[in-house]
């Protein structure tokens, strides 16, 4: 799968742009604030129908413009296809292969992307919630049934939270608590089973990438952590349920006292270890970046296994903080599928592919 051509009109700082891309590596170079991230944002927006950084889609319209238009020619599903989106204040028109579509769902699958942006580094360092969200989004892309299970789990969890909060005013609510716990245990076990498989696959692939990336200097290990009574998240679903139930029961009193849902996979997390040191605590800037990019490369491979096509990789501002060897890995050794790499240094080159130099929303230079 690859983007053959992209045309933008009045999107962010692009008044009008038309670029033809290499099916392999595309290096987007330019000084700060010239439109490099905006370009990746446009490609990502075409693939998933939302921006990874805009709060409102009106931010995407070029200042003073009434409408923005994004148009891409894409090779996917063994043929050439087109995607077109017209954005106006409060409205969005969508077209696939020239035909108007009502919802983004009807465009899904034409273009898939995996994005690395500098904010992903914070996710590896900060609290568990961000990491869970990142993993959940990746699993949802791979397994539509997971999406439904997660939504159900969150619904039950919210209802249980309300019971715990309102129980003093309405003690009768406590009678239904066991029923909610049982439903949480059932759906929770399913969620743990999905996550265990996802993290095992992701960890194995990321380990290989991280090893190449660091020139064999660091050994990457990913560990999925769920409730303490589950020693083996690959156990049969019945065992997982029993172990979850056990954890819930041992925390029943604490939950009533704190009026919070304290146990279950909504507290899950994962850790990355490099040569047995926890990345969160001991990782250097370059190590965190290397691990984050390795995880994205692994996620892209998992998607390829599942969908049969290699998603387009969007790497925003990846090179900073990386030493020469690691920069070479990004620029020259990601050989599968199409890759977009933005960087501030205009002297960077890749051994193959195409290079674009961008200045104030215009392409200054294009090199094969
Ligand atoms: P950096 O190297 O600092 O990350 P960049 O090349 O990635 O820079 P972008 O984030 O793509 O820069 O943004 C470039 C410019 O786009 C910003 O200076 C911003 O003011 C401008 N911009 C953002 N939104 C709009 C908009 N809706 N209309 C016009 N210009 C915009
Ligand atoms: Mg940028």
C-alpha cells in the first residue's frame, strides 16, 4: 500500500500543493514551522478521518479559507484508488474512487497508516492510562471484536462506579453489585486474553527491530502487566475469570471504602526493559526514542499480518537525539513499504527514495 500522489488545497499552511511520492522512502526536510508535520497530518487524516493534533477540524482550514480539500491517489487492495475530502466549517464531504460516501467507515481500509510523533515518547514515560490507550487503539485496529468488548467493559465499569458512589444514599444498590462484578469478570477475562496475545506479538517483533536499531547493543523486552492474581494471561478464559474474581473479592472492602473500582484490566499496563533496566526509570532520550519507533514498526508488521497490506509509516521528527548509527537505521534500513520521514536538517539524505524540501507551505526542492 502506498500514496502515489497527494494534492492539498487550503489545508493548514498549504494554499495549493501537489506531490508525487516514492513507493519507498520519502524524506521531508525543512526548517521549523514550514509545514512538515502538516503534510503528515494530511496523510494521516485521509487514512483515519481524524487529526492526531487538531482539537477541531476547523483548525485544518487555512487561515481565512472557507474550505480545504485533500485528495490522494493510493495504491491499495491491488489497484489504484482515490480518496477525497472536502472540509468546510462544520461539514465534511467524503469521496472514494469518485463516489460520495456518507461516513468515514466507507473509506476505511483504502489507506492505513502507522504514525510516530514526538508525543509518543511522553506516553512511554508518563502514567499507565496513556499506554493503555495506545495499546487499545492498536488492538482495535487489528480486532474489531476487541472494540466491542472494551466498550462493554467500560460501560459496566461506569455503572459499577456509580453504584459505589451512590451506595450511601441508596443502600439497596449494593444488592446488584455482585452481578456487576460477575459481568466485569467475564468481559475482563476476554480483554486480558486479547491483550496477552497482542503484547506477545508486538514484543517479539519490536525486540528484533530494537536489536537492529541499536546495533545489537540493547536487548528489548516487553512485559504486559495485569492484576496480580493472573500469573499467566495466556491461561484458559475460565481460569482468567476465576483469578479475576479472586482479586475482586480480596479488594471488595477496599472498593466499598474508597468508592472506586480498584481491580481489573482497566488498571493494566506494560513495561519496556532494555537489557533488564526499566525504560521508564532508566532510559536515555535516544533509548526511549529507539524503543518507541521499534514499537511502531512492530505495530505496522502486526497490521500487515492481519490486513495483508503494509500500512504507510509516518515518522514525524524522528531523527533528533539519535546517534549516527540509529539515524542511519531510520533513513536507510526501513526497507518494507512506504515511509515518510520528516526532519529539520536539510543536509540529511537517504540512499534510496525521494527527498522534498519544504518552505512556508511550498516545495523548494525535489530529488530522486
Ligand atoms: P517543526 O520542525 O517545528 O516541527 P513543521 O515544519 O513540522 O515544524 P508544522 O507543524 O507543519 O511545522 O506547521 C507549520 C506552520 O503551519 C505553523 O507555523 C503554523 O502557524 C501554520 N499553520 C497551522 N495551522 C494553520 C492554518 N490553519 N492555516 C495557516 N497556517 C497554519
Ligand atoms: Mg513538526
